[in-house]
């Protein structure tokens, strides 16, 4: 959060379409508490402007963002001062885009115009239960960068691991990478803090892989490990390739 500020007249506009004001403010307070705990100066209050679809008059929008009216309301909130616009999320804020290409083009063309004005736009979009994206792939084709967030395979109810993957970076000659973070929650009295930190490599190893590595350390080969655990040798080989570097 601290890196978001660029000057007294520059702001971040976050428009939420479904979480609601009360829940979002609680999450922000928890994140700010974590920043303060880590000795970092938080600039959230100074630079972040929260807006909600159907929220309080004067600081919200009451039209879909894939319409001219919805875009006009956002521009009024931006007031020429916003350099980062976060739209959360595509399904709730732009429902017309799923019923016709014209509404989707209206939104994507508007986003392109904002980019030309120097505004960075982050469009958050959820996948369905099968991991597929709703709507056409036009938004992916026109995006400069695509990042995905998923639960890591080793994530549990006690240990929340989030996989951050770079899917696309236009005009960047770099290798696409995947990083795993741990979402940690702390409660001290009435103070609730949320931390997002790079995950420890040991936390990225599944219980089954830990058992394989233990047997290997005891001197067993892949075939013996497979027989001991009731797995195929090829499965043991595949799992061992998942050991973090």
C-alpha cells in the first residue's frame, strides 16, 4: 500500500461491486494494522478513495460501468486526480458485457481511453468453479498484463497459501513467474491484522511429498518408495519434481 502514493493530487480509486462498505473497511483496517506493525507508514487514508456500487450518494456509482452513464459517474469520482483505478469485479460491475459484445466493447474502449490519459486500470475478474473465465476473451486480448491468483495445492484451513502467477506481460522480455504468498491473520485484543508475505519453501511441500523425501533420505529408491506408499514409480518421480528449488 505505501508505494501507491505519487503526490498530493494523485489518488487510487477502488470501486467495489459486491463486497459492501462495512466488510471492505474492516479488511482495509486489518491491512493497515499490519503495515503499522511492520513499521511502515501507511498512505491509505491519504491516497485511497473507496467507492461502492449503490453505496452512499456522492461517493458511489449507481450504473453499470459498461454503459456511458456508469463511465461518466466514474470520471466524476476521478476528477482528473486518479492514477490507479481498480474495478472489482467484472461480473458485478459490468453485467451487460455478458449479454452482448457492444457493451463489452464500450467498457474496453473506455479503459483504453483512460490508459491514454495515464491512468492504470486493474480489472478484477473471477473464474467459475471449473476455472474458466466468463465472457469472451477480448478483455484478455486487449490487456497489457494478466495476473492470476489461486489457492496453492498445499493451502489448508490453518495455512492460507496464495499462488500469484504472471500470465501475460506485453512488451516485456521477461520470463513469466509464479510466486506463492502466505496470508496470515493476527488478533491482539480488538486489533485485527492481515499479513501477506512470501511463503516459506517448507510450506510448499505436501504431506505426501514430505513422506517421499523422508523415505529417500533413508536410502530407498523410487521403486521402493512407490511400493511402500502404494504409488506408481512415475507418480513418485512427478511428485519429486515439485520440490521447491
